[in-house]
C-alpha cells in the first residue's frame, strides 16, 4: 500500500474471488480458495487519502501457499495525493 493512504473498511465487504483479507500498515493480504489458469482475480477495497504528496505504490505479487510453486506479479505505480 502506498504511503499517504489507509484502509477504509466497509461493512460486509467481500470480493468476487477471495475468501479472506488482512490489512497491515504497509501491505494487504488477500486469500483465494481457487485460482483458474488464465482467469484474472479481482480484488477491490477502499483507501482513504490521509497525507498529501507523491508516493510509490509497490508492484502486487501473488504466490501459492500450498501445492506447486506458482507466482505472479504486477506493475508498480506512482500515486499523487493533492
């Protein structure tokens, strides 16, 4: 999670493809029961801007906790809060 933002919980929050989540100061962990080859997972959550500035949003990464070693990663980005 980029600096300058914090998680804004919503009641009864859920996702299309995930079974649990944990929020920390520097990262968000999503847990999915199943992943299909070639089928994207969509994770949605709300963040609130708390500090103005330009911050780096690290690239997302995913890995299988059990089973064969499978990994995936995304692109990093820059977030500007005014």
